[in-house]
C-alpha cells in the first residue's frame, strides 16, 4: 500500500500527529522548515531532527509521490509538466513567467466531469480527486525545478485552473491553500492565489464563508442561459440566475473583486450583441468585477470551435470598455507547446494506448 504524501498535512496537523507519538511541537517546526524552506527530498536529509522522529515519518509518509513523465519548455519561458502519480495516472502542471513573478497552475482532479464542450480537460472523465498532498507536491516539484536552475527564483503566485473542478474537491483544496499560505513555509500570500470554478453555486457560497481571502474566478463564457447551457452543461444545474446570486453573496460577504472568465469562440459568443448582453448581466457589479477575455486554444477533438479573430477580440474588449466594464485580455503562454489545459495529458494517454514506449513519450521543446 502506498504511503501518503507528507505535504498533505497542514502545520497544525503535523504538530498534533507528532505530539500523539510523543514528540514535542518544536519537532514539527523543524520538519516544516526542512520541507518548505530547505526543500529536502528525503527524510534522512533532515540532519538536526531526532532519528526516532525521522524513522516515524519514513514509516508513515513519503516526500515524493509524483514522477516527472514529460516536460515541455516554451520559447516564452513557460514550462508544462506531465506528472505520473503513484497509481499511474497522469496530471498536468504549468509554470508561467509574468512581469509580476512566477505563477504555477495546478490540477485538482484526475480528469474532469464538468464536461465543457470546448475544453481539453474534460476529454477524459474524472477518475478520482487528488489528495491535498498531491496538489501541494505540484508546487514543490516546480520549485525544485527552479532551485536546480540556480537562479534563486521562487514560485510567487498560484492559479488553481488545471485539470478538474477545484470546488468538486473542496476539502483537499482547502488544505492545500492552508499549506501554501503558511508563513513558516512557502508563505504565498492569499492575494497571490486564485481559484477558478465552473460555477458550483453551493461551493461558491461555502468558499465565501470560509474566509480564505484568496481570489475567485468564475468560468462564465456566455451571457445568457441558452448559450451557456449549449457550451457548459453545468448551467443546467446552476443557471446564470443562481450563479449571479452566488456571486452577489460572495461579493457581499468578502467585498473582494471577482474575475469573470470568458473564452472567446469564433461566431459563437464573440459578437457585439454578446458583449452588450454581458455588460447588462454584470450591471451594478462593475466596481467589483473584472472580465478576463481568453483567446481560445483550439482542441482537435472540439473542431466545432475556432479561435476568434483578433478583430473580434478587440471589438469585444472595446464594447465592454465603452459600457464601463473592467476587462482585460489574457496574456497567452506556451503557444508553441500543448497550450490548452489537458491537451498534453490527452495526447500522452492516446500515445500510450497505441503502445508507444516510455522513452518515446519524453519530449522537451
């Protein structure tokens, strides 16, 4: 039976667990520093920790459960990792470079059941949730990649926008956020963490009540129920009226700005009338809402959708601006590699099914 990742424990959980086995709380502080500040990859490297404590940790936990399976490097500095889990499943993690720092996009589930009709992540149905340790370990592996480059760079921002619906794995998501925020460890500020959801209304409200103080992004992608239901089946369960009520609850509860994500699909949702309808939907929420327009990365299996023209993107942006809506166009990363979320994983699984050797599957671009 596989041992669990030590990264799945919050500091308080680690301290309580060690106390239960007769160790003092300061041991937890030592172990935590070795994990997140010195970033060791073996318990035996924790040289000032009591040997009995080291053995206890090694008997119950492991530090590394992810194996780097594929790594793609883009000309713009983006690096996409395909990690193999202990059970053989594959997940994607992406490192992106911005003017404001280094951001990592993490995955929360193996596959996705939301079934958005344009998305590569949903090509393969969800088989399980990731543990909080497996989510944290994605950050740690990317940080180790940076450490090995010797440039003293650190992960400064996190976006929870990889494969899966984060709010469908709410408990492990919450533990993950607690770990990466901890000031004794990675110390990534909550304002530097953004969680994206397709619109699970009850969980949006629970997230507001949790007071995690992180940023929230909603995948909207359409200004009306007819269109949103056509491209996002979750709208059948949580139509726009209920979604906007949950957004209002979040805004009232947190007084924090919210991002509305809007993928532009050619001749589907990218016309001037759609922009005007979106502005009307946002209404008096303008002061606390920003629309993030996302140029579409085409996916072979979703050939019914194409990327909007630059002219359409500019016109949509200008229309929103003239209506007083705060908006931006997402800066694209990794366009020369498998840019769409879930695309690399889907391709590798298909190649594996065709019997391609593991050596042939490792690429570096």
